[in-house]
C-alpha cells in the first residue's frame, strides 16, 4: 500500500530513506518547504517542478495534488537555506513556461482557532 501511495501522490526517490542518516531528518520540514500556485492550464509535472527548483538546491520531494479549480503544490528541500534563497529571489518563477508563484509553507492552525 505504501508504494501505491507514493506513485499516487508524489515522486519517490530511492535515496529518500537515507536522509536521517545524512543529518537532514532533524530539520523542521515546514522550514524546508515552499508552497506553489500556478495557472490551471499549466501542463508541467512534478518532475518538471523538481528539476526547476533543483537549480537552487537539493529537492527532497515535489507534489502537485490534483484539484480541478485550485492549482497548487509543495516542494520540500534538503536544507532550509534553499527555501530562503528561493523566497529571496521573489516571484514569479517559470516552470515549462508557466508562471509559478512561491510562498513560504505555513502549517495550518487548529480548526478551533477559526472560531475563537
């Protein structure tokens, strides 16, 4: 089942399980992620996103969940410094000629926070 989930939701790199032994597993994953938004008519794939952002640093994972109306994705890097460099560059980025906007990844708050 785990393998099926990787193929359904994102790319699985063979060296992915070695990150903890390389010292990368201790970083807070939200500090190593960016949030992407892009036009609905974009045709690029997760591999294209990974290839583009790899020029800034090592990419751990790239995901573009399929949604009919909201086009978004996430990229996780090996190091938080890569996220800082990408955000410092500003917007827009272009992946396969599609305009991509980047934002820092923020964990969603608890549902109760919305009602207090």
